[in-house]
C-alpha cells in the first residue's frame, strides 16, 4: 500500500466517524493537510486541537 492509498483509507475512516460540531485532536500535525481535512469535517462549530512537535536535526561537520 503506498502513501496515497493509506491517506485515502484514513480519510474514509475519518469521514465515517467525525461528526459536525464535535471536538477532535490531531496528535500528528505535520504539514497541515490532514488538519485542514479534519477541520472541514468538524465544521464551523467543531473544534480541532493540534499537537505539533518540531524535531530539528542538526548536522555536525566531522573534522
């Protein structure tokens, strides 16, 4: 299963479970695409709480 198939499957599951006006958590917010999708499902009166963790990698030159 490639990435687009997994995303499509997850969106279908979300469509079947998320109700307008509900409260939801996006615990894996990355680039925001799925967050925006979830917000659309939750609707104007819904609430989506985001958890975002930035993990910066540092390159250390070897001498």
